[in-house]
């Protein structure tokens, strides 16, 4: 897929860039966008990948892809791993505006500041584009963060595709230094924050279609909490697809990633008319 030269553009100039794209669709275009975070005034960044058929006069869905632990906003834009390729291909095939934020840090785990940044990005996209629906996806830390954000802001999200994430931070034991820094304390000192960010305790909020992948031999992010979440969402009458690969480790294959993305889209509320 061809893309324009990558450069960081301030969000104030994003609208004019979008309008110019709308006048000459036909080539996928990437914009690296910087913005001032409303929660603390710091500079933050996200990448926008416009579909080849993008036009500013028509409504478009948005897919926000959240990177894994140790990566940044470029993982789901550039990486050749199956989860990332599947998300890019899915967005291109359905002419979806594809967004990949840093969401605060390479070790974010969707703490309060990361959450605030994603809320701000969604608001800015809705201000500058004709946004129909907003979807979330991610792998590993990004998969967990997708579940966290959707449970906290179900009014903003129309579907989730979470790959190898956790739904329960109170029981999760890995990456504790990073999670403590992101959540503002340990499980002992800030248990309510850990519970607040654990989707399993808020299954009733996940009324949007939910696609989940887990792996039986995943020791980095064990699948048990996602099994329970899927059961709870289904019991509540929610639309959920769970794909479990017993023999795999911490990864999701291309076909399974595409399957949960397509499930999410197929079962979402209708797209806004032109």
C-alpha cells in the first residue's frame, strides 16, 4: 500500500489536510498527528491512515488500533505480524479511517491519562471528519486496553476486537511495574482503580459486538479472565465471538484476527447514510 511522506502535523492543521484529501481521493495517505493533551498539556501523537477511497464529504467508520507493550503508534501501521496486517487490511477493504495512537506510553495499559487521550482523539476526529461508527482493536496490552476503554466509554465505541488481552487486572501478575506506573499505585494501594479498569467487572457495559481471541498456551497474558468475560457478555444477551487456539502461545493468527474484526463490523449498529 502506497502512502504519502510521513510527517508530524499539529492537530490544528488536520482539518485542512482532510479537506485536501477529500478533493483528490485514490491513494492511501498517512498523517502523523501531534496534539496537546487536555488532561496535562503534554504533546501526544497518533497516526492517521486514510483509505484510498477517502472523501471528506462522506461518512466513514473509524478503527482505533492500540499497540502492545513496548511498542508505539507505528506498530499497527508498519508491523508485519498477523494482528497488525489483519487490522490494516480490514480497514483498507472496508474504507475505514485507521487510527493508531501512542495512548501515552509504550507501557500504557490504558491508565487515566491514556484514557483521556483516546477520548480527546475521538472527539477531534468527530469534529474534523464525518464519523459514522468508532471501533477498537488491539493485541496483548492493546487488547486489554481495548476492553478497558470500551467498558469505561460504551457510548463512544460501536465494536471491539481484542486479541490476547486480559479482562482482570486484579488477578493479572505480569508487567506490574508498568501497570502500577500507569494506574497510579499497586493492587494493594489502588484496588478500585484496578477494578475500574478490569472489563470483567463491567460486562454489562459491553453491549457492542465483541470479538475475542485467546490462546491456550499464553503465559504472557493468560486467557482465563477473557473466558469469563465472554460468558458474562453472552449471558447478558450481548453479541460475542470467542476464538480459542489451545496450542498457540501469545499471538493471534491472521485469519482469526480478521474473523473477529469482521464479526465486530457485521454485528454493529447500521452505518450512517451518505
